[in-house]
C-alpha cells in the first residue's frame, strides 16, 4: 500500500481512508430521535421567549399609562386650585387619552380618580384596568395632593379618594402600582 509513498502522503491518506469507510457504512443527517429532541428544544425556547415578551409588553404599556396620566393629574390640580378641593368638578374626559398600549376610560365621578385600560393585558388576563386615585393630606389645612395607582396604599398621613377599579394581578403590576407592606 505504501510503496513509494512519503511519510506526509501516508499521514494524509490514513484519515481519508477512515473517513471513506465511515461514510460508506453510515447515513448522514439527523436520526428521528435527534430531530424530535431538537424540535422540542426549539419549541420550549419559543414558548419561554413569548411569555417573557408578553410580560415585557404589559410593563411597557403600564409605563406608558403612567406618562399618559400626567395630563389628567394636571387637569385635576387646576380644577381644585380654581374651585377648591370640596367641589366636585366635571370629570376629566380620559377617553381622549390614547396611547399605543393604553386608552383612558371615561369617568362619571368628579372625585379626581380616573382609569386606563391596557390594550395589551398581561398574560392570563382578558382585560386590564388600572385606576389612579388622588390622596390628600389628612389635615385640611395642608394642600398636598399626590396620586396612587393600582393597589398602592396611601402614604402615612394621607387618605385616598375614589374607588379602585384595578383588576390587574399584583404580580403583573409595575412596582409604582403595587401594594407596599
């Protein structure tokens, strides 16, 4: 076999002969078991990424409504500055507030609370509503006002006004709207 071959040619031909013999007795490609495992792994990764994407979209929509709520907050502060806090003002027409992920819900109340519906609700939810409620200092001489959203509780020394219509599970709310213990 190696008559007249150099060492280099012998070294190069040996792996080629083994490769040719290996190719002759095997079929290239995936076995059905290998194919099934790879398809299952791809499916699991796709399911995980879709779930993470849904949660991320839900948080983005909540951040958008935090920004949209600024307009309504300014409206109410102006109403109270002009008419006093005890006067129920005409409700803010929140239905004109529309973002990419959230839309305002018209309110019939004149207490300063307003709600937004998320157009992309969190996973396992058919609809998602988050309410913003004003909180006033318990002392009527203090004119401080702030807003809480979702299930957040009023800070010490403040009292919340209005009904909380939030129906988003606490684990899917952004931290600003969660109840703090």
